[in-house]
């Protein structure tokens, strides 16, 4: 790997493996899976809608080595030293599910169970596994999807094809009680910037020219996990809105994102109106789908002021109609938007915490950080923390390599 940051992540994984497994540690396989930023399309993937997303230069590295003692899987995570070394029996995990915990080893359990459940796939075992990453956890950058994709590439044999890899990683998270869609995994696997189709699980590679602009992610200081947030509730509400729409309109609608503006209007004024909060959830999905379509055109045309405005509108809809944001995140977004030359800002990720995604000129990042440290971060006792703002570059997708 030529990327010095990735090299540092790999060194940490290797050092953790050496400390945990001693002389037995001989990694022969390396998997790398990046995190992602969601540019537009909040909560559309599981609603069958389009999303604009990008893999970023933050990743999880999974090192895999054969176990000389021939016993199952032993796992260590450099970023979770409190977990220690976990010894897993894959056969005992075939039906594993756990909605109450989500530490690093639980993700391994989820991937093992999902792999064993898929015809034609086997586990590379017995094995010693070491994990490290620099995708911030709880940031809305899909650290969990990156971890599951990396684990699947390291452990599954033969190497899963694109769609199978995406679905395997998704199933692993489902087994931990997080009803995620497939956009996060698709962005991690595909790399670069993509237009994702939530109905077909398909991606189209895009090659936008940012010029002197960057996407920066600002930490709100509000931690959250998908499984314990309102994310599962929004999935349930979206399904309820779709079922009601099918019944009230008397037509077969495959996904909530397929609902037209005219059909939505009929669900407001018709004889069988869609009740709240389902109406608001459907309104967000319909309006967000339109924003992604417009945003894709703006991105292809390099019209970044237009794109930034759509980002901001997306965030407002996510906070109001979809009610998936957090007051502090919205406070952070508002301060970011007040900084001169910022083109757009919005909450990002599953919601109820995490980060604000901001589009601005690269040379204005210091001004953004100064304004936030003097305002939001000072008010919330965070001004003395480091790495509050991450500038994200687009990055290659997930890959697995045999080590010499």
C-alpha cells in the first residue's frame, strides 16, 4: 500500500496480532475496506431510492493468518483493547444473532454467521485475525459497513462477487439488530463516487471534478449507533407508509421512493389519507428522491453551488419530515452554514448524532474550524479536542490481497 495513513493502520493491526498471537502470527492475507460519505439521499437506500455517495480515505484493515493449532478463529481488534483476544467456534455461530451488543468481535460473529448461511461460501479457517481502522466510530462514516466488508473479504472463500459481498456484509449487521440498507456497503465496495440504485442494488461510477472544493465532516460530539437510534423505527414507519399507499391508491408500488408527487398529494386529500407521522416520512422520501435526481445532474455539470443548496435542503427535510437528526447536530449545521463561502451543510448518516457534512473551498476549512471552535465547540466543552473536523478525499473501493 502506498497510502501512508493506510500503512499506519496496517502496522497497528500487525502489532496487535503479534502481541496477541506471538510466534504463530504470520498474516498471509490483507483486506481493506473504506468508509463512506453520503452526499445526497438520506434514508433512501432501504426505501428503494437513489443515493449519491463516495468512498473516503478512511478505512478498516483486516489481516488474516493461518492458525497453526488448527482451532477455529481467534480475533483481536487493535482499536478495542478492552475486548482482548476472542476465541470463536464458527460452527457454534451458524444461527448467531444478538441485538444487545455490537463490539468489534460481534461484527466478526455476524460475518461468520452470514458467510456460513450463504450457499457456495466457506470460511478461511482455522485462522488468526487482527483488525484496525481509522474510520471514526459513531461519525456517520459507516465504520460498521467498512468493518463487515473487510471481514467478509478476509474470511469468505471464494471471494464474493460485488452484489454477494454487499448482501453478506448487510446481513452481518442485520444479525446485530441494525436493519441497514445496502448503500453503505455498496459505496465501500465500489469506491470513488457512485450513484446508487436502492431498488436494483446497482451502482454507476461518477467522476466529478471538485476543483478547489472539499467535503469536510464536523463532529457533533453526540454519539449514536444505528441499532439503538430511531433508525429501526424509521424503517418500520417507511414500510407502514408503503403498505398504506398501496391500499389507499389501489396500485402496486414496489418501493416508497417510487411514489410520485401526485400520488403523495392524493394521500393527503384523498378518501384514505396517510396519517402522521407516516405522511411526513413519505414526504421526505419523495422530496429526497427528487433532490438526488437534481443533484446528480448538478454533480455531472460541476454546478457545486446548486449541489450545496440541495445538501442543505436534504438536511432540513431529514430533520423535520424524517425526524432523524438531533438538536445539537442542527445547531452545528446552522453554524457551519453561517461561515462565509460554505456552499452547503447537512446532517449525515443514520441520524440522532454523528456529524455535519459541509461543502466548501479547501482554503476555507481553517475558517470553518475556527468559527466552530469559538462557537459550537466552546459551548459544548469540546474546543480542546483534536480531530474535530475531517476533510475527506475520494478513495478506491474495498480489495483483498495475498501477502508474500
